[in-house]
């Protein structure tokens, strides 16, 4: 009888261990869930980055062109657009203090043939020195666009940076039509980018910045009844 009573006792010393194991299991499941959501979001972000085969409006004229600094390909594309007559005004946003237009042109290398005439540079190209990041680009550009009475703008930046740039621009200038005009740096043209640590880290970093920008813009988008992904890229929402 004593043995029966002994075997039916609850071992209270095991209860804290069981609780700790229970909390540990819950924490592990939570971390795995967060990691899964992060990975799904990253893959979705990469999927909507415009590729070279994307349908890009390369013909519509706009009141202005804005080039966000960050690579010679962007400036060369802005000059090509001016040469094609798609706009008569160009703002280069985010130029480092003390850097003049001839210095920017010198960095074009083998793309110097895209540079417009001296007359066009003097009349049509403006350097913006007030922006240190994408939010600053949008602020600087919004002020310049409104001061010039622009109703439409063609935005030139790298394809992986375009999603966040559109988000910031459409938040700052919702009344101005923005035509995305991405360029494709050599690192993202590589079909095997996903095994290149440098390119992968570049996209992961941009993904995190996009999430921050999306979180900042979310209240306004909810108020307007607009989806964050539909804002990201036309036709890929």
C-alpha cells in the first residue's frame, strides 16, 4: 500500500523544469516563425525588383527627370533621357558637398559620350546638395519639383533601390506622377547573383531599409487604402 501511495505522488521538483522546457519550446517556435516570415518577405522583395525584362515606360515625356546619385550608370541614363527629349530639366539629387558637375562627368568613364552640350548642361541640369539618404532625396526633389511647377517626373536609380525610392517619393509628392526608370548595375545583371555574398548582402540590406520605409509610410497608406506592395512597382503588386 505504501508503495502505491509513493508512486502516485506528484514530483513538484520537475514542474519548474517542465515550464522552462515549455517556454524554451515556445521561444524556439517564435524565432522559427519570425525567420520564416523574414525569408518569405525577402524572397517577395527580390521577386518584385524590376528586371531587365520588365515593362518599363521609356517613351513618356515628363516635366522633369531626377537622378539619385550612387553610380555612373544613373547619371549616364539621365543624360541619355535628356538627349532623347523626354524632358528639358534634370535634377541630380544627393551630390556630395563640394562636388561640381565636371567632377561628376569625369566619373562617367567610357559613358562620357552621353554628356549633353555645354548649353544644355548650363540651362537644364541642377545639382542638389541637401540629401544624404533616400528620405533626403525625396525631400529635396519634392521642393525642387514644386518650385518648378512640375506635375510629372521620371525617376532614375538602381533597380534594387527603385522600390524604396518610389515609396518615399509617392509619400512626399502624391500629387505628382512618378515614372520609374531603373538602371541595372553590373552586380545585379549577373545571373548568379544569389551565390555572390556581396550582392546578396546588398539586397538584404536594401530589404531591411525598405521594411523601415514601409513601416514609416504604413499609417498614410492605410489612411489612403493603399497596399505597400502595390506602391512598390507598377504591375507587380
